[in-house]
């Protein structure tokens, strides 16, 4: 049992992060080095600078999708924005950002309230968004007929991460922030993680293992669309 | 060719997509399967079936790509959406890859800007390499490469048609309006689609009248060898054919010593010349510039050099943006300038310009009468609705393929709506020596 805990808690994170960085960089590099003749769609931005601005609009606001499928735009935009919010929020789990926030003038109570309020709401909203995305995928024929196992699995994996995350926040046994920070500090300094108390929390273990699994598959899956979007829009709007 | 060779050829060609161009590779690796393309596709609108779903069509090639080029595909096969190529599927491909009109509307709304027409063309290229281009399309390419035009018309037929047009114009206006042929040193070389000489010739008359009114009748020319900008190599996915066809025209322009190649009302012809040949310098530096006749005329209208009698075009007129002019070349305002100047009741159809729906005959499909049921009952359905909503009795459009599709579509659905070009309307209303044409009905 200790070996399993060690592999999942002490080895997997390193493997996942290395695989993610190397494979993502490789894939983006292979995209970048290819010849890219323009194939302009009009109305097109007037110059390269305007084109870059348009790409940013696409990446941040999903501009094209807004015109194409307003309902999906709503689901997807909320999903991604809240995901970003949750990503930022997790910094507090890894390390002590509280002191930075305090120097910025926030009281300890205010930080706790923000974490509980905004963080808690985010956990619920993203769960709803994920369920809606999955329901849409299964309910609409035009989406269902092009859906493969990988598309469903990606949503289920994300769903499981969200559910275990919410369990830690809303469950009876609230997880211990200090222990988690200690664990990540040890990981980051290669201090060894055996005997870390955080790993005794089963829900935390499942949540963390699934999250690192997700990180590891990203470069091999469609989830890398967050990198590709910066290339593909530029191509079809380049003058 | 043996089955093994066929398989190897197709698989190797799909594997090579990882080496670019960038769009090709990224379209293989990027789709999130959200279904937005299907909801904006004219074909899927006409019939919501899996085989018409753009993402599914592209997946025909993607599955093979994944099988051979991705780690997940090699490891997990079908589970990761990967499947090997089966030569038995080719016959089905012949149908499916000619059920996309290449209109690029999907790319306008895809959250990642994926342009499925690129993959449709790849699918057609694979078929073409195997000699499996549908007979109707293969024939057009062959005729065009042999005769320089897609109608297979010879010089005598061309000259006879031009003579006829000159007589018509003299009848209409009582003055001689010339259409110069093979004039070396003329600044403007007009390259229409052959349809605008042989089938719906009013557009060419319109252009001739513009030059006449401007007093430039001696400064433009047509060519008795090159009077058809249409280039079906774009549609069969054969780059070699596309370039060979294109070279005839570029060489002729150099031979004539032209300063401006004035492309006619033909969307894909202009797109190939302007957005492909010129932009990526197929033949190096060009001694002439390339513009479209609608740009040329619209400028002259804005300058106040042309005058019209709008009462000659009383009926409600709408404009259908050909995909290759609107979405792919950004020519959207010029035809409107011409139509608003020459028609009493111009109406927009919605959506329009870059967002316009395809006529249902794009990508060369318009020339394929073997799939006419598909064009009338599936790919053209949305366009029919759009036209009906305008209440117009004349649909103007700047593309021979759109014209053919729309004419058949409206006839098939028993609508009393005329179809024609942009310069056609100009030709009916433009004042020559202060008078518009005394026009007969053309049939």
C-alpha cells in the first residue's frame, strides 16, 4: 500500500509534469515549423497586428463560436472562464499566497471568505457546465454522431476531478490546507513525500491522481486545442 | 493498380499531412467535435444525416491519420478514434467528398477556424491520384486543358459569339460598341468565365458598354484562346491541372502585353488568380496587376463616370454573394455599388457577405448533373428559403456556377425568379450617349 501511495503521490506528479511540458512543447514546435500559406477568410483583419488582436478575441471571447452556436458559446465560455479561475485558486493550495494577499491589504477573514465564496461557487458552476456539455453531446444528433470514446472520457475525467474537488470542500471531512502545502513544498524541493500526512486523505489522493493523469494526457489529446487556437485562427484571417 | 498499391499510396499521402502545410496538419489534430460546423453547413441544413456532417467527412481522413501518425491512435485504435484505411471505402468517398460544396462557411463559425474545404479538397486529391474523380468532373478538366475553356469551344465559335454580341449592342443602342479580340498592347485583358460569353452573355456586353462609355473601347481586349477563367483543378484537388490551366492565361496576358488582367464574374477564377497564383507567386513576378471587373466598374460609378436609367430594372433584385467572392476574396461591396446604381429596387438577402449561405453548387458540384437531386433537395434548400424571403424576382450573382445552380434550383421548385449576373443589370440600365438599351428579351 505504501508503495502505491509512493508511486502515485511521489512519482506520478514528476512524470506527469515532465511529460506535459516535453510533449506539449514538441507538438507546438512541430506545428510552428510547418509552412503556413494564408487562406484568408473575409472580412479579414487589415494587417498582422489586427490579426493578432483577432486571435486574442477568439481565444478570450470565442468570437466565431458566438456567431455559430450561441448556446454552446454560453456553456463553453462559462466552463473555460471558471476553469481558469479554479486554476488560479489552486495556487493557494500549492503555496502560501495568503501572505501576498495580506500585504495587498486583505484580512485573513476576507481571504477565507473569498476562497469559500468564489471558490465554492466556481466548483458548483463548473460541475453544472460540465454536465451541460456532456448532456449536449449526448442529446444533439449532430454532436452525438461525431462523438468518440475519447470525447466522452475527457468529460468524465474532468467531471471526476471536479466532483472529488467539491467533496473536499463541501464534504464532512474538510481537507487540511497546511498539510497539502507541506506536501507540495516537499515535491517542489525534491524532499521526498513518504510519510506525508496529506496522502492519507483518500479523496485528496483520487483528486490529485486524476488531475495529474489529465495533465499527462493533454498533449496527446484534443485538449491541446488551448494551444492550437493561437495558430488556426491566424491562418484563416491572415492577409 | 493492385489493392496493396492503392492502400500504400493513400496511406502514405495521409501520413505526409503531418509535414504540412500547417492547416492540413492542425485540422487533423485540433477538432473538439462540438458540432458547430454542422449547424452552419448548407448541406447538413438540407439533410441532417451523419454522412453530411462536416466533422464526420473530415474524420474519414482523420481516422487514418490518427492510426498512422499519433501515439494514442497507434496504442488504442478505434478507442482513440483511429482506424486503418480500407480500399473498399473508396467508392463511398467518391460520393461523400463531392457532397461538400467547399463554401468555407464552417470556417467562419468554427471556434478554431477549421476550414473543412481544405480536407474535402484533400479527399478529392486522393481520389484523383487513383483516377477516381467522378466522370463529369474529370471530363471538364480534360476539355479545359485541351481547349483552354470548360465548354470546349473553338476560336470560331468564340468569334461568332462575340459578333453576335456586337450586333445585339448595336441594336440596343444604335451605335457600334466594340468587343476587341487579341489586341496586343491593350491595357486591360478581360477574362470572363466562358458562360458569360456563350450562355449568359449580358455580363460581357455590360463590360463592353462600360469601356465604350469611358472612351476606352480601344484599350481593352479579350483573347480568342483564353476566354474562360474557370479552372476545375481547384475542384478535383489536382494542383498540377490547376497550375497548367492557370499558366495558359498568365502566358497569354504576358503575350498580349497587358497591364491589368480584368477578371470577370467568376468567383473561383478570381480567387485562384488573386489569392493563390499571385499571392504565392506561382510564376514569379508578374508584369500586370489583377483586379476584378466589378471593382473596376464600381470605381467608375463612384467617380460619377457612368450614368443609369434605373427604370429599366424595375423588378425587385437581390444579390447572392458567391462564396469565392465574398468569403474567400472579400469582394462584397462592389457588386452592391453596381446593382444599387442600376436597379430601382435592390434588396439584401440575410445573412449576406461573408456569412452568406452557399448556393448549393459550390466546389464544382454545379457542373455535376448526376447529383442534381442532391443539389435540388439537399444542398440548395437553405438558399431557396433565403431567396424566397427577399421577395425578389431577380437574383443577381457574380459566378457561373452559382447561376447554373440557382437557375436549376428555382426552376425545380417552380419559382418565377430570374437568375443573372451583376453586369447584366448594368447592361440593361447604363446610358450610352444618354440613352439606355432598347432591349429585347433574351432567351
